C-alpha cells in the first residue's frame, strides 16, 4: 500500500478513537453481561461461561473491525455474524433455558459445540494473520480483472429475460409482494411439470437463482459504472437501463418474497457499491447491523407466511428476539454433534461434494447427499425446512475437528486477502470496470448465508453468480472493451 494510502488510513484510524471507548464498553461489556445477568431457568454451567467467552471474543474482534482505519468487508461481516448468532443469541438462550430448535443431546454436546465454535473463530484469526504477513501485493502491477463492455450488455439482457421469465412463471409481480409462502407455492407449481420431488428441488433453485442473481449483478456493475464515470451519467439510455434494473430488483429481490439473509446480501452489496471508498458507510453498516438484527429481524419473519399463518412477535423482554429460529446455529451444531455420535459418524467430504454439485438432479444422482440441515432434522424427527447448518457444523461433520480448524484458517486467509485487495483496488484503481469492487461487497453480504448454512442451499446462487462473472470478466486490459 502506498504512503498516501497509509496516511489516509492513519488519519481515519485517529478519527475513530473517540468512538472506541463507548463502542467497546457496550459491545464487549454491557450487552453480554446484561444478557448474562437476566433472570432465567438456564443453568450457569461450564457451557454458559464458555459461551460468555465466545461473545466477548467475537465482540472484541467486531469492535476491531468497526474501528479499523481499513475497510474489511468480508472479515467485518464474519465477526458481526459470530457476535450475534454464535455469541449473544446462544448466550441468551442459555440464560433463559429456551432453545429455538430442540437440542436432543446431552449438555456435554452443547459444550463441545461451543468449544468448536471458539476454535473456528481463533482459526479464522490465524488465517487472517497469515494473510497480513504475506509480502505486498505485487500482482497489483498486473492488469486487473475488468468488465468487458459488450458482455456486460449481454448480462443485462439475460437479467431482463430471466427475471421477466420468473415473474411470468409465478403469475405476475403481485405475488412477489405477498409472502414467501405464496412465492414458494408458485415456484413449486411452476416446476411441477418436470419434478418428482428431488428434480423439482433443483429446478426450483435454478429458476429462482437465474431470476434473481443476474438482475442483482447487472444492477451492481451498472451502478459502479455510473458512480465512477461522469461520462456514463450523461448517457440517458444508460441511466434508464439502470432504472429498469432497479425496478426489476425491487420486484424479484425485495425482502417480502426473499429470505432475509438474501436481502441482507442485496443491501450490503448495493451500499458498498454506491459508496466504495466511504469508511463512514462501512462502520455504519456494521454498527447498525447489530440494531437491525435485534429489532428488525423478528418482525420481518411475518413475511414468511400468509395472513393466516403469521404469528405475533413477542417483545416483552430484551432477549425475546434472540430465542427465535433465526439464531438456532449453536443448537443445530450441538444436534449435529449428537447426530454424528449416534452412530452416523463423519461424512468425509460427502456433504461438500453434494453442495458443489447442487445442479445435478436426484433423478440422475440417486445417492446425492441431502441438505445437512434436512439430514440432521430428519434424524431429529422434524420436517421443518428452516433449520440452519452453520459453516462450523458443515466442516466438522465432513472433516472432523482438525479439518474444521484447517478450513477456518483457509477461510480467514481468503477473507483477509480479499479485503486487502478490495481496499487496494478501490483506492488505487477507481476505474468503472473494476470487477473486485463489485465482487467483494457481494461476497461480504453473501457471507451471512454461507455462515448460517446450509451449504447446499447456498450453492445455487453461488454457481449462477460465477457464471455471470465469467461472462463479463476480461483479463486483457484492452481499452477498446473497457467501461468509460
């Protein structure tokens, strides 16, 4: 990083110091101990105290991300998720003695799951530390990945066609503003002709994925072009094209008809694409994320069902929003530990392979692995489709504790390298066609889904996004094909 960049980083770090004391005191001290001090039926055992340690560790690292002079998008989202979903929420559940999903095993399995959660967090930090001590990014001298202008227009056309097809197949725009239950029913009906249960599941994911992902990426690339190029903003047809994509995304990617974690991906990606160099926006997104998770998430669950199926959200206690099903990650990890110990053992990579080959229908691959959440849920005796399988559980079930730790070292390393490249590219290369300036915000937002799991549910949109990126990315650096 250049001296000029270092100077800006140092100045921003100094400006953040007045915020450090109240932020650290609130996140690391006040909230965890306020939750721990609440009356409840839970037992203050070893698992409880270790959970308090997890919340404190994640809180310290989250404060580090917020107060850092550098924008660490992917790492920041990781620690935001850890603090809320793996720290504060399970701490509240332990205090109240209430689990959003039944935990079938003994308390020792919950203790082991908590130990493994902390192990994964430490391993993530080790990976990030290894990336920090790598030599400077000499690859910055090589041509960066840029957006090919003509191929971007092809992606925009695909976005309009695919999203339009999704809207028509589901019966028009109105269904997207009803509920997720109605959208799911419309999707099942749209793919029923080629479905026998499993095949329809793959067709459902592909139809929805192609109807939502190209529209989002096309909007982000076009937003990046308009934000960084005055010449582009003077082209009325380009602005109208962007406005059309915005309307299309309001229909197919709105928070009413989509999972909340997907809408967080859309929101984070759009904000960081609109404000690629703003440390204020970065800090505000992480800080407000805490408030949104506590106050907004429980109410948006109402959009999952139609009017008859909606349940009122109880808000009589500060900790009520923390015992809802959105925060069942540690409980489901404990159930995964119990599931493996019940004679099922580890899957030796089978679940990851199934997620990577998500597009293969079960009619072709009869022994295709089930979604990990469904697999453990079936063993638990529940048919719920809303069971999480956090990344910790996925890696542990496949590769055991050592494989899980190694996996989080790799995740931390890649996250730190991505953040480092993102900062360097957006500061030193403000070109309109900078691919990483769009990819990093999308990856940061989608991290919520990857961390919550399961991987099989998350892989469909990843595969489609990779196809879209392969279409528009150019490595030649030819000025004639670049955005201007």
